C-alpha cells in the first residue's frame, strides 16, 4: 500500500498497532515485520520523524512510541535477569528483535 499521493509507505498501516502493550502484541508485530514489507517501511518512515536532542533521547522517543513503559520494563538488551526484578525472572532480550533492528537503522 502507498500513501494517498501514490508514493511512499502508508502510515495508516501503523494505526492502532502502536504502542505495543503485551508480549503477544510484540510477538505478533514482530511476525508482521518479518512478512509485511509495507508495514516495515511505514514504521521506518514514522520513526524518522521522531527525534531528540541526543542519541539517547532519540532512541527513548522511538522506543516510547513503539512500546508502553510496562512492556519496556519486561525487556533488557541481553534478556538476562534484571537488576531490580522483584519476581526473580529473566527478562526478554531486545537486541535480536526485528524492532531493534529497525530502530538502529
């Protein structure tokens, strides 16, 4: 799909999908990114418009756009036990996700 002008990605593809709130939503979105090049292109284009005064601020802005803070809390880079994990469970790894790949473009 393309935008109304006939060129470029259709940002409406992202409507209602973000921010991701649950593991299931995250996993479903990852699967869609693997199979839907229009969705992937739309996400990349949308993330290009988000910014920040530093790299750290820009990355935070993009992650906040994509995931709720509650879901962010369940992830860390490696997928190891978090330093402040009350349940003593391992967090999910973010570094090998499709979303991480697109954020670092």
